[in-house]
C-alpha cells in the first residue's frame, strides 16, 4: 500500500507548461496569500504599515517556500528530462559503437576473408623449413639456452596440406602447423606465441571445411581458458583466424 | 489567545487539508483559516509548509487546482478535493481514530501498586 501510495505522485503527468509560467503561478499564489494576510490584519485593526510587515513574514522564508513548490512541480519533469537525456546519449553511443563494429566486422569479413584465402594459398604452396634451434650466446653463468621459438613451428606436414592447420591474424607467429590428434585451439595459440595486442580473443574463428561445406566456429578463448568452455580439438585442415578488436 | 494555539501534530497536515476542502474549493489562505476555525483557534497551520503540501497533494491527484477569483476579486488558485482525495481522507480518518483511541487508552491506564 505504501508503495502504491508513493507511486501516486506519478498519477498526474509532469507539468508541461513553460518553466516561466509555472514560476509565475507559484509567485502569484504566494503573493495572494501575503496580500490576504495583510487584509485580514488590517481588518483586525493592525496599522497598514505593521500589517504589511507582519504579512511578509507569515510564510517564513518566501524564497524557500517558492523553491519547495517549484521542486514539486518541476522536479519530476527535470528528472525525466535528465533520464531522457542520459538514455538518448547512451542509445546514440550504442548506435555509434554498433555501426562502427558492424562496419569494422564487414570490412574484416570482406578484407579478412580475401586476405585469409590469399594467405592460405601462399601457405599451402610454401614449403616451411624446420627451424634449426639457434644457439644463443652463452649468458653470464655459462648455460646455453636454445631459441624458444624453434619449438613453436612444427616441421612441414610431410607434403600433405590436409595434415596441417593454419593460423592467421593477430598472433605472434601466424603460419602453418602440423596437426596432431591432441592438438587443441589453446595449444595451437600457445604454439603461435600467444595473441598480439588488440587480438579479439573473444571471437577467434575456426574455419572448418568438410565435404558438406565450410563452417565458421566462433570461439571465446578466454572462456576456454577459464574452463567455461571445453577444450576444442582441432581437425585436419582447420584454419584459425584471430581478428583484431580495439575493445 | 495566540499562546493557546498549538502546531499541528506531525503527519496530520494532509488529513486536515483534505477535511478542510471537503465542503468545497478553497484557496490556500482560506484552507489555513478554515483549519484554524474548525479547531476553535487551537490548531495553526504553519503557512510556509502549507503550499508545498498543497502542491504535493495536487501532484498525487488528491486535490486539483484551478485559478479563479477570490472574495476580493483577486486572481487566486483554488483547490478542490478529488475522488482519490476523498478516499484518502476516509483512510486518514480511520487511521487517526485508531491512533487517538489507542493513545487515549494508554493515557487512561492506571498503574496498580502492590
């Protein structure tokens, strides 16, 4: 009941009159009260001078009373205007982001798929020579470490492109990698030297071609890493594309 | 006489304004005057709080306002009780009756000493 009672304030729609008109109404109403008080005092025998002085004090702080009445009349409207303004701003911002993302996504799709196909074509025809571990200069202490990158690239997939997987986009070392039965997406990303800055980790695409056609699977790698999604095993010939994102 | 006047019990202003408006439309000054008269000059409405209360009640739909002419032929804002206001007055009266009865019982209670 109290809630319903509180909501009664919304029964009358917000005053839509110009603010100056609302202000003038309140001032005229308060002025009438002071004038009526003065008349009554004079009728009761008070001198006009004293009556005017006393009448002016009958409402206490008139400006305060005026401000209270004004807040009641316009407060709801001001609040609604602020909410409207904030919502409009948020809506415009969201629209802007949506359009920007849509345009970005379209550009990525148009440019990206063309680039993917071109890169894939070059990868398929490129013979990747296995990296020979580079002997680094012995650091102080005398222990020699092999180049860690020498383990990231797999040997060439023995001439069969179908026994490889391909990684493109925003990873440190994109390229062709040898497929194995236990190769998962996160393992492959690790083999690629992790994501680059601005890589869109939440929308990594696995492009899988089978006899039934091409399927694009969007994967949020963070969800996989956090355990919310199971590990995703890769199949022969999978193409992994890591798009760019500034969010 | 002025010394005998007392301020309104907190929370009763709305009820008294609604009651004052029950016979018909009044401007703010007349509302304060009627409450004073109905209480035989005992209750005084703090006039500074009367107008915010009137505006709040109008916003809540308990009363409605309309500009008209006063007895001195001056433009004045008259307030009239609405149907919701009348219903609200009924609720106030019931609540007040219960409270005043309870308070009276408490005050009338006699302590038994051993």
